[in-house]
C-alpha cells in the first residue's frame, strides 16, 4: 500500500534563509506526487505536482521540488524564505487508477524575522 | 472562477448530537471528495463521488457517517451521532472527471472545523 512520510514535524528558519522540506513515499509504480500548503483556517493550496518527465518541478511562490526515484523522495525547496511562507506543508502521493491521494502528516514551518 | 464552497465554517456540538456539512464544488467538476483532517495529521479521504455515484467510501465510518451528492453537484456529509473523536476539520475537494488521460488536480475548500464536546 502506498504511504507518505514527512520526517520533520516542525521546522524553523530565518527569513531569507533557504528551505528544504523532506518527503518520502512508498508506492509500487511511478507515483503522482504533490505538495500542498495550508495556512491557518484555510484549505489546501497546490504548490506543485509531478506526473512524469523532468524530475525538477517548478511551482508557485518560488517553490521547487525534485523527484528522486532511487531515494523515493520528493523534497520541496525554496532558496529564500519569506515571512508569509509560514504555514503547514503537506506532501501527497496519488495512486494511478483510483486517483486517491494519500497525505503525509505535514511539516509546520515557522519563519523568524 | 469561484472555488469550492463549504458551510458552516465552524460548528460546536455535544456528543451524540447530529451535524451536517455542505459543499458546493467548482462548476463543471464531476468528482467530489470529503476528507477528515484531525489536528496534527494529514487529510484522510472519507468518500469520493463521481457525479452522483460513490467511487470509494472504504474509510467512511458508515455506522455514523453518511454522505450524498444529489444531482451530481452539491454534497452533504452527516454525522449522527457524533463522538468526541470526530472533532476535526472536514475538507471538501473537487476535480474534473477522473478516468481521463490526465491526472486531475484536486481543489480544496476552506473546510469546516467541528468541535465535539
């Protein structure tokens, strides 16, 4: 069965610093991978997605993610974090055929001024 | 383009009471999802509709939860009777019809925060 692991529950970075959020997945075939962001009291907003092709994916708000099949990872990165990036970030894997999403437990990002 | 609408945004009830949530998906989206997000966890799919038919309800606690999507548009999720452990955010999402050649993105509503006392 597919699963998603986000090892870091909380991450704190200073504004302007770089960011990497980790995501590892378990899935037998080529997965569909997603990163969503959730601000307090808000629904989930899609940052980026990977279906196939180029393993480096660009998203909104300056985020990017790299799919590494050998490591079963899909880590999210941003070169310079802004205070408005403080939120919770969810990685998800989508199963082909059923189109179900399996979400990780999330990483809460805190940004220091 | 209007997004996914949900109401109410917040609800507080006592255990053993009943509650209902409403969702209006993006116009033209055939597939609708209800998720439960318990504090500190990622969203968990409860039920998936395509038009007005159920595609997957394997994780829906059917002894107390029910959902319907009449006419393939709006949907309601009901809990009766509620338990303390039902306290969570209930998210609705929609997407274009699944089963096409492309994997369709899910668009999420703001959620309903349920507190069961």
